[in-house]
C-alpha cells in the first residue's frame, strides 16, 4: 500500500540542535561504509544501516550527499557495509575523520579484501556485506541508498560497537544479556529480559 504525502504545517520550526540531541537517545550499531575500487576508495563511519528485506536480502543506508563516499557509490553502483566489533573503535574514529585522514589513507593499518563489486570489505569485522545499488532517493542533505546484498562475510565474534549519546560503547552479547536479565523491567506482572 502506498501512502500519499499529506500536506503538513510548515510554519513550525524544529531546530537542528534539538533534533540532533533527541536522536542521540537512539543507540545505533557502528558500521563503515566503503566505496570505490582499486586505489580510488574512501569510506565513512555511520550508524544509519537498516535491514529492508530478507527476500531478497536488501538494506538501507543514509549518507550525507556532501560525503566523499557518495559520488563513488553513485559512479560504481556499489558499496560495502562493514559492521564493527567492539575492539575496532580506532577504525570507527579513523573513518569518522578523527585523524584527518581522507580517501585511501583511511584504510591503512587494517586488512581489507575486495568484494564481488570491488568495494573494500574489512577482514575481521562482525559482518561485511557487498551491496549493489538498487535505488538512491535524495532528500535534503542526505540520500537514502537501497542496496541489494550480493556477498556476505560473517564472524562468530559477538561484541559489537555501538554509538549512544555521542560516545562509542561496547555491546557484548553474553555479558550484556546477563546484565539486562538482572535489571529487567517488569511489564504487567512479568519480567522482560
């Protein structure tokens, strides 16, 4: 079912700072989006990867249209999604621009392989997905990129890197599941873990 956009009131202004502050309450898994081939490669750290469909395997990522990765994704029609482990904080910061590195220099110091599309995939990540662009929807400052997953590399590791309230946090499946069970919130007479 398609829903037509409704006319909305446009005289109510929400500040970017208020929006950003509120959205920081969302905890997001940290991934590095990679684009390009050969030495013409770049990447960026994101928390905006979302599963769209399992049949066929498809995902969505939101990318700033001013990011250096965006033109390469459009040109090559492909990108990599590299889901980071809790001990890959340095990689997340490098691809977020913390050390001032750009382009191919961001890849130094880590092991990468080329996916079927040629996009760089991080060896040792929780998961690396090579995606073919199905569609790009450009809205405001960002683009929603829909990618069909063409190749997957998975790890048996369980500690993920997440981002919450402007900070990186480690989420360990075993440790944190036990902690959550200890402090579970009662809901209508029962516990939820």
